[in-house]
């Protein structure tokens, strides 16, 4: 049972790491996308920060192609509890939706699914491009 009396502190750096890892992006790649003044070790330090400066958080969110709110509000424990209480193994259990006073402005799980689907489409497109390039070189 979640204690709803105390507000949950969101660790923004940890959320950046979660989204980066879900997207299959290495720290080095994120650093390269952020610019010359970024390194793998700077990304590591960023992911250790509980709160990230708004301008930096905005840049990171754009590179990861996720809403800033996703990084600011994603709470893994709450998402897991929502999944556990909304799914009974074969059908959705809609009566469990109202057990907690948690009303995000978006569904974090939906966002993760959207990100994953977009990533898969991008990978498929990359594979097709590579196949075309290989086919052209064989001719």
C-alpha cells in the first residue's frame, strides 16, 4: 500500500537515466547529441542529480524526444502499482482505477509504449536504408 500522506519526491536525474535506457541510448550518445561541452561523465553526474535545471532538462527531453513533464513526473513505483492494480491477468480491472488519488496529466506507461513503438519504427527504417545501401554497393 502506498502512503499518500507524504508527497513523493521525484528524482529527475534517475528519470533521465530510465528514459535513456528504455530508448537504448548510451550516455556517450546522449552527450554527443547535447553538444561539444557534454561528456559521458557529465551525463553520469546529471543522472545523479535529484533536480535538474529547467534549461538543461528541456534540452535533454528534446534529445530523448520525450515531454519534459514525463521526466519531471514519472514515478516508477506509482506506475508499477497502477499496472498491478489495473490488470488482473486477462482483462482490465477498471474498478481499481479509483483506489489511489493519483491523477497524472498523462499515462506514463502509454508514453513508454509510444516511445518504444517510435523507436522500433526508426530502427526498421534504418534497417531498410542499410539494406538498400548494401544492395547498391553489390551492383
